[in-house]
């Protein structure tokens, strides 16, 4: 196995950075109950708890605009039933607002993962 170590990457002409699109620009896995806490992240500075089942994922480096795709998953780390709904309620260049529900009622969830693609 080889290891690639570089200080910078440039385009083929050597005039700038390569056009890296359609990749995950930010992701986070966090605890949405009690004191909301990030377990692991990339390009996410914090999670704002806006109330029961309502969170804002704040980006470290803003997106160029709010036209990104969001993938959401939620679950229970104790393998208990945790069926329900979740959705992106709105997006801005600086963050994504996520809501989670259980049995049709807004609810805090133990494990939430959000991935941003642009």
C-alpha cells in the first residue's frame, strides 16, 4: 500500500485548484437528546438546538449558496425501535435546518447523521 502526501493539489495547467464537485462538503453525526453533542464531523462547526426535534447544522466553511443536497439518517444507538420521520426544513449557505419526528410528533433523537453534497 502506498501513501500519498502532498502540501497542495493544482489543476493540470498548474494555475489553480482542481474543480472538485459532487463530493461530500460537510457531514456530522450527533446526539440530538439532552445536551446536543457532535460525535464526529467534517466542516461542521456546531449544532444549534432550536427546540424539541429541531436542529441547525452550522458549517465551518459556508456553501456557495443554499442549493445543495442533504442526506439524513437517524437511529437509536441502543438498537431500540426508533422509527419516525426526519426532514430538511430549510437551508442557507451557512447551515441546514433539520427536524425529526417520532410517530408524527416532533421528538429529539439519540443519533442523527447529516451529509451535505454540493
